[in-house]
C-alpha cells in the first residue's frame, strides 16, 4: 500500500491565491460596499465565507478514495455548473 503524503507546496500556493483574491475583492469593492451597504467589508466577508466552505470541502475530499471520485465525475461536473 502506497503511503499518502500531503503536498505542502500546493497548500501554500492555494492559501496565497485565496488571500490575493480576497485582497483584490476588497480593493475593487470597498467604496461600493461602503456606499450601498454601510460596511466596506461586505463583499469580502461573503468571499471569505465561500473560501471557508471551499476549504472544508477540500479537506473532506482529501480523505476520499480517488476511485470513488472517478465513479462520480459526471455528477461532480453537473454540480459545479
């Protein structure tokens, strides 16, 4: 049985991209969010919720066998659309 190894470089790249994305969302929407919602972090907080849900899904899927995921590839594509 092959030992599972965790790819820390991939995790670091994902974390950096998420934070850069959050920074871009904030810089692009802080004025509009403050003007319309009274909270300049309105859109960033929504984006952070999505990032947290994605992180939870990523961790959950790390423990699923790849063979099971291959069986449901069409369902995964349909859900993602």
